[in-house]
């Protein structure tokens, strides 16, 4: 009986390990893809405070990439980016929005909306990854995941603050 329980636990741990590794690869793809996307977004943003926030977030995103590479190394697997379809769709939504709406506060409001959707996915992913790492007893990587999770939450709050302080109000007075 005890042997069967041990086998079952071992099988579940391998399955959870697989989920952990898959999500790690997808997050790596997302963060790597965000770097050039942020450059394009910065060029197409009107509000100075949003531009400054995006520059700061680009720096943080580069740090997120480095942390993910440390996690790959710490758990002993090769660094691989695996396309994350859910985030790819949101990124495409942002690109389409930029192409369709003229530069100004309305575009900025849309950019913030799309970026917050992406942030919410990332927050969910990093939170899940942290929980997986704890369950898998990967204590060395928990802090890295926790740090990134907190930075993603802060970025989301900053985007909300910019939207609520002026972008949405100014956009409400504009026509597309």
C-alpha cells in the first residue's frame, strides 16, 4: 500500500514538473517577445508618463528574462522558449490597436488596456509557477518567481494609476 502511494506521488510530481517546465518555457517566450513589443509600443505612445512607465517596464522585463534563465539553470533544463498562444493573441491585439487608432490619448487608453490584460496573465502565471515551485520543493527558484510576481503587480498598478489619473478622462473627450 505504501509503495503504491509513493508511486502515485512520484507520478503526480512528474506531471506537475512537466506543467512547471512547460509554463516556464511559455513565460520565457512571453518575456522575450515583450522586449521588442515594448519598443514598438513606446514609439507609438503619446503620454509622457506612460512612455516613462514603459521604459521602466522594459528594463524590468529584461531582468525577468535573466531570472527565468537562472530558473532553467537551477532546475537543470535547457533554456527554451515555447510560444504561448494566449499571450500571443493579446500581443497581436495590441499591434492591431496601434495600427488602427491614431496616436494620442485614445490609443494610450487602448495600449494600457491590452498591457493590463497581458499583466494579468503574467501575474496568474507567475503566481502559479511559485505555487508549483513550492510543491516541487524548488525553494531556490521561489524567490525569483516571487520577485517577478511582485514587479508584475506593481506594473499593473502603475498602468491603472496612469489610466485613472488622466488618460481615460482625456480619451473620453476625444473622438477616434
